[in-house]
């Protein structure tokens, strides 16, 4: 992964240094001896390379020096200025020389990108941990989405079933009401008919002479529920009366009946008494 950023920076630096040296030698070689032009070119490239090496050393130590960075960018700007000046004064291929004048600045920019990558680089262990966390989050999100979809489908099915059942109940109630209305209409027609009224009157007259009550329709509507009957609605028996009844039932057969048989016949005869009183009476008469 480190080679993806350092190799382009190294390649761009080498090309820009060679290009700067060649331009300085060709450009200044006409005005000064070529060894002097070579020294000037090597000085520009050497200063740039020295500041770059020092910047890389500081970066390896986790440090940064703004003065060294400013010097390095200054050498890059000088190299770029030399290339631009040569392109503007060249008689032939001025556009081509101007097109490659940005290479020193591009090389510095690539080293800046590489430095930023180094400051944010993580170890393989950390990257594996991050990938594991991201995968776990994706799994949990997928499970949550699946659960929500399943719950939504279940709720939709339940609502559809409840709605369908309600519709069936409504249809049955409507049909029942229609049948009852038809039956009521038939009864009303029969009661209001002249022939039917005379027939009912004649039948009633034979049963109760001199009385011709009007035949009324049955009541169709809400009814009041009957009050629940109490198990002890009958008046409670006294102990003496209870003893007499228990003794009569017990000795009604030979041999005497057991308690269970006596209690069953006692209750079948319509008498009522609590189990505690009945057993106490049994003990008294059987003693």
C-alpha cells in the first residue's frame, strides 16, 4: 500500500530534476560556460533533494518543521520559474516546454499526498478490526431490516384475517336480520289479514266462550336475563329437622346407607344443606 503513493512521487521527482538540470544547462549554457550551468542546475536539484530528505526524516520521527517545508517549496518554485522562463524565451516548441513546467510543483504535491497518507495510515490489525466492526454493523442492520419486514408481513396477515372475519360476521348478521325481517313481515301479514283474524277469533272463541282477544305478535327485541337462583334459596333446615331427615334416609334400607349414598338421596329429594352441616348431622345420628 505504501508503494502506491511513494513510487509516483519518486518518479515525478526524478523527471522534474532531470528536466530542470537539462533546461538550466541548455538555457544558461549559451551565456556562461556549461560547467557553471551544470553547477547551477545541480544546486537547484540538490537543494530541493536535501530539503525533501530532511522533511522525510522529520516525518519518520513524527515531527514537522515549517521552515524546512518553506525552503523545499521555494526550491520547487525556483525550478518551476526556470522552466517557465525557458519556455517563454524559447524560439521553438515554447508550448511543449511550458506544458512540462509544472512538474516540480507536481512532484512536491505528490510528496505532500504521501505524507498525509503516512499520517493517516493504520496497521493491518487495526484495519482488520475496523472491517470486522463494519461487517458486524452491516449484519445487525440486515437482521433488523429482515425482522421489521417479517413483523410487518405478520401484522398485515393478521389485519387481513381480522378484516375478513369481521366481514364474514357482518354478512351473517345481515343475512340473519334479513331472515328475521322476512319472518316478522310474514307474521304481520298473517295478523293483519281479514281471513286469518276471523279464523284465529273462531278458534279462540271455542276455547274461551265470550272472549275474543286480539292476537298479538311475539316480542322481538332485547330481553332481561333471569336473576340467578341461589343454591340456598329454600329456607334452611334446623339441626333437629336435619337430623330427622338424615336418619330417615340412612335407615330407609337394610343395611343402613353410607354417607355418600345418603347425601346423594338427600339432595335428589330436593333438600339443601351445606356439606359441613350434613356431615355433622350424619355423625350425630350414626353415633
